[in-house]
């Protein structure tokens, strides 16, 4: 494995430097992101929340969308949804409103997709995401092998083709 781009400014720079598209495949039912834990607790308790941890992401999405850049994501989810996945569906109304195209794919329909998360920027820069045993994000590995990049583009296309738009999924 090559060196990881650690979470922080260097990793965030990826989202400000791509030209056209950024795509994420999410394959896990739970992540340990400490910055969102309080919002998750409030969501599960039915308490209101203004999602302070999400505001810079929403601003970036709005700016990217206004500049003609596209963010898209497919979340592979186990049915019935976990509490964390239900929280993610709820949060995605805000990211969708800011311009991100989020879709959902039930795990039993995702047979040929990989079991790892990745970002794909402009269909040519592949960043495979790595997590610890608690599902805390460790960083992203830039993969330069052209065959792997082509394979991940294919998986992106398959996932987007079979996934359901957030608006339709949330109604189910």
C-alpha cells in the first residue's frame, strides 16, 4: 500500500481541486466519525439539530455546483436500515439540496461491487479509503494503476445504474 493521505487539509484539498466530477462509493453500514456523533444522538432521540459539522461541506457543495462541478455518491445499505443508515438518509436531504446526487443501493443488489469505499475524481484519480476496526477514517490511498482505475469507473457506473435516487429511496 502506498502512503495514505491523512484526514485533514491535504485530503480536503482533493474536493477543491477536481475539475468535473467527484464520486464516492460507501459500502459500510456504520462509520465512526466523532464529529457527527452528537447529531446522530440527537437524531435518534428526535431532538432538533442544525448539523454544525456539516456546514462547511454544504457550502463547498453549493460552490462546486454553482461552478458546474458534480458530486455524486452511492450508499450500499443493509435492509432494514441501521440507525446510522437512517441518519444518513435524513442528512442527505441537506447535501442533496446543496447539489450532491446521492443514491441508495440495497446490499442484496450490490453483488459485483467492491467491499471497500473509494472516491473517484474526474474518472481518473482513484482514492481508496481506509478505516480502522471501529470504522474511523484513517486516510485515502491514491491508486495509480490504470486497470484499477478503469475497474472502479465500471463499478461507479454499475452502482449508479442500479441505485435509487435519495428522494425515491426515502419514500420507501
